[in-house]
C-alpha cells in the first residue's frame, strides 16, 4: 500500500514563485504549522500529521484557512484516509525548487 500523499490537487511547484511561498510563510500561524510538519519529518520520517495533531492557539476554522493557504502556495499537500486528513510538508520538492529556503525560514524564525 502506498502511503505517499496524493498531490493531485497540489500546484506544480514549477508554477509557484518564491514570493508566493514567502507570503504564505509570513504568517506566524502558518509558520508554526510548517515548523511542526518539519519536526514531524525529522522525528518520524513521515513528514505528515493529521489536522487534529497540529497544535495551534486558533479555532478549527482558522486552522483550516491556514492549511488551505499553505496548500495553495504549494508548501503542503494533504491526503484523506477514511475520516482523517493528513497534511504533508512538500519538503523535498520545495528544497529542489528553492534550495535551502525552508531551512533558512525556520532558522530565522527561531
């Protein structure tokens, strides 16, 4: 069984410019989402969390808005499995398109 995220609805990163990515990452809540996804990838290797596992000090509807913004900027992708939605950081693809960007942004935010 393939557990890789389904990226069919995710934008092609060749069509995404760096300004779009940086604008999406400029919000502290979205940056925290990316930080949690990156930490998950470092710890588990899976690089994905369910929406409920993302710990944020905002409402569920606000979290949904931020997740949609990250997805439309090409930073994340999601997949559904049963009643759960998994969010995946497109780290390898982002590193290929914009080398070192995610690491630099996360380092600068600390």
